[in-house]
C-alpha cells in the first residue's frame, strides 16, 4: 500500500495551483494585446518589404517601398500638408486653450461649467458627423457663403473645399474647432491644481496678469501641455476620416495626407507593400514625437 504524502506537501499543492492560475489570468491581457496589436504590427513591417497587390504572389523588393514614399513628389507633399494641419490641429488650439483657461481662471462667473461643456462638445461627436456638417457649411450655397453675401462680401465667397488654396486651411479650421475645447478643459483642470500661494507670491512681487501667466500658470501646466501636444500632433498625422469625407484628398492632391495616401495605396491602387511602408513610417514618426515631447516635459 503506497505511503501518503506528508501533510506539508499536501498543503503546498493548492497554493502552487492557485499561483499558476493567477499567472494565467495575468498573461491573458498580454496575449490578447499581442494578438490584436503586435502580430498585425509585425505583419505590416513584413509586408512593407514586398511588392504585393493583396491577391497574387508577392515579390521581395527590400526598401523600395520606403524609397518610393520618400521620393515620390505626390507622397512627399503629404508631409507639407501635415505641417499645415499641425498648426491648425495643435498649435492654434493650444494657444487658444491657454488664453481661454487664463481668462476663465481669473474671472470665475456662474455658468462656466456650461461654457466648458459647449466647447468640449466636439470631442464627444463622431468625426463623420463633424465632417458632414462642415461639408454643408463650406458648400457653395452653404451658410458661410450666404452670410458673406448677406454682408455684401460677395467677392470673398468661394467653393472652400474645392479651392486649391483654401481647401487645406478650411480643413484645418475644422480641426481647430474640434481640439480647442479639449485643450481648454485640460488646461483649466491643470490650472485648478496650481497652489494659490504661488499666485499670491507673484502678486506680492508686483507681477501683472501677463507676467503671472508666464511665471506661474505656464510652468504649472507643463504636464498638460505635453499631453495636449502629443495627442493633437498625432491626431493631425493620423487624419483620415475628416479629409476623406470632405475632399477625398482633393482638389487634385492639395489636401492629401499620409493616411489618405495609405488608404488609396491599399484599396484603390492595390499596392499593399507601399501602404504598409507608409503606415510604418507614420507609426515610427508618431512614436518619436511622443518620446521627444515626454523627455522635454520631464526636464527640470
């Protein structure tokens, strides 16, 4: 008859089983993340080294897709378009958000919560709805041109989204309207956490509103500025739905962005390898921007 195991070993076994079960549950989110994010990322990098139409056989081309993306004048122009969108999607909303936060924090009035909610509303609206609304506003017979005609400014009316000069700034103003409320609410929340003793000390030293803003408010919003810059810049780099619904990258290629170029390369002119290369370059660029902003914001 076999000898039963010692009592200590019988007590230790359930603990080991519980530990392995806990490790299994902890590894489950990592497995899902790897399946949903890491595997497609690795496949995209792999596809970027091949010439493939998505159906037939693929052919190894090395770095040719990356060279094409960087040397093609049409695709290279998307970088200049993104720089313009960064000014509208990031720099202008952040400047307006800082100004609004400074004014609202100095002159607190009843109903400010409603005011902040109204400006934050674009953040909870879908991009498709926003694009359709502004497409109607910018139409030749839309409210914007009708308002200009009512003011006797017929010379200023134009097909805003069909004009080679004004199409990109018109899209940029939509981005400003969308991201301004987010920046304002973020900066107001950050300014509310700044100790009032710092403002009192600045006033004792004779600081006016402008000097008080640059000496106390702006340094206190370093973390919020880093978040706003990271999110708004990457949003401008990834802009697709707003451009696609309103202009499809036109007129011509005047509003073409990397995301729209990626979509056209992948689905309209089946060049999956080129599309993957565009996605990899933009992903690396977004990562580098986020790292640089984080490192700069963490400096003393």
